């Protein structure tokens, strides 16, 4: 039997098993009646998965304090150790000091406005606020004003 061709994965070997694991979890969310009325659930889950893997995850494949710290610094909103712990405990309900993918998706889909969700929205907005210029540039610049 021929071996199946190996798919090249962008993030290197470390990411491949993680991707598969998150994919499985996404399937569970898709089958969950609690989220059956969620619009574009499949697209959202795909986006959450990418986003989750973007965090600098610890070796357990969870988001830990340092990962959230780096994320907040990257967003230009650094937080104290205490604030970070509070963010994580808000997401996990205080039961864990790392954020699992299930926690993450529950927050993103949940009605609670968790800090992390705001961070994600904010990051999305930050990326949109400087779009690639499209169409002709505006004719008038300051110099040409009467």
C-alpha cells in the first residue's frame, strides 16, 4: 500500500496534532444543540481555531498566563500579573490557570462579555482599521484645499 502523501503544514510539526485535536473539538461544538442557532458557526469555529493556535501556547496546548501576557503586550494593552490571573479565571470559571480550547470557544460564543472576548474583538478591529487602500486615492490633499 502506498503511504498517503504528507500534507505540508504551515506551522511545522508541532502544530499538526494540535490542529487535529482542535478540529475534533470544533466538531463537538457543531453537534451541540446549545449552539445550533449560532450563525456561521462553522466559519466562526475555524477562525477561533486559527486564533487559538496563534497564542503562544505552552507545551500542553493550552493558553497559559505567559501567553495571555504576551498577547496583551502585542495589543499594546499590557496587564499586571493579577489582572492576567483575573482574566484567565473569568474564562475558566476559576477552575484552571490555563485556558483550554473548550473554555476559549465557550467564551467566544457565550453571552458573557469576557475580557478575552473583548481582546479578540479589539484585535480584529485593530486589523481592520488600517485596510489595504482600495480604489483611487482621494483627489484632494491638504495642500490643494482653498
